């Protein structure tokens, strides 16, 4: 059963990620049934599962969202059941203050809220025919990352170097400076007080059905579905201090 505060907490999560043109509140409220009941909820994909083909296949998207992401949400709600006090903190505050959590749940929150944050970002920064960076974002990419060609090759190389499971991100510092960074497992630059402009999931579950062990091919293909409108919105929000997940 949702307390009023928990319901508001869930709603605040939606506000924090509402930069993408996505679900209305009413729609979002009904879209939470696939994960265990609790303050954390799984939004549906913002496009059909086959929308990113041939670069990411529908079955991979279904498993990735409906099973993997759903499991992080469900695990979080299981943690909240025994530790309801954690919803007194906003999700972003939790990620930035993992050290303040009891030992018994710190790793669970780190892995599962990290996974929830990473995947919530991931779905929104992709779309079919995602365009190109423009305006201030394009200028920042030129200034900090040496332009699109260098960004693409450095990002792919960094993603290829992640040992085992993890992520490759472009982060935004408070002054707007961009950087390529990797993290293991479901860790997030949010845990270090940074903001994520976008990131790519290099866990095998993100690509193995279609690309098998060819992570480099997946990384290369992924740029075809980078959603530059949304990434531009995220850059503006990061500069304005309003970007959360
Ligand atoms: Mn994943």
C-alpha cells in the first residue's frame, strides 16, 4: 500500500526524468504493474520494442526493459519494504549519499537504484533516426571532446575497455564541461555528484542476442539510435541544475 509520502516520492521521480516527451502523470500511474508494488516504478519504453531495429533488436529491448530493468525496480521496492525510511530521501540524494545508508542495504541500493537510474536515462537517450547534436551542445562537444568524430571513437574505445559489466558515459560537470567516463556494474557518475549527459550499457545483456561477443560492433552501431534532441535537452537541464536521472 502506498502512503501519501511514498506516492509523492514516486511522482517526484517522474518529475525528475520528465524532460523527455513521455507519459502524462495519469498514464504513468497505471504503468507500474510489472515490478513489485512500492514507491519505485518502471515506466514503459517510450517507443515500441522494435523501434531501434536493426541496431538493437526487439527481443533484446524486451528482455532488457521488462526483465533486467524491472528486476532493479522490484529489488528496490523489496528493500524499501524493510527500510521505508529511505524514501525520505530523493533518489538522487540517495545515490549521492550511499555512505549514509545502513551497511545492510548500502550495496543493494547502490546496485539497484544505480541500475534504475542508468536504465531510466538509457531508454530516453535513444530513438530511431536520432539526428545530430546542435547549438550549445555541439559547441561543447567540439570544445571538450574534440568534435563528434573523436567523441565517437574515444567513447567506443572506453566502452570496449570496460572489463566485465558496466557503462560508458558522457558526464557534465557543474560548469558544463563534458567528459567520457566509465563505471563498473550499475555504478553511476551521479554517485560522485556529477550529471550524466548520456551513456551506453555495455553489459552483455544489452547486445549479446544480436552481436554475441562483438561489443565493438554494438558500440559502433549504437550511434545510429542516439537521440540528440533528448541529449540536447539533458545538456540544457544539466546547465540549469535541473537534471536528475
Ligand atoms: Mn542493462
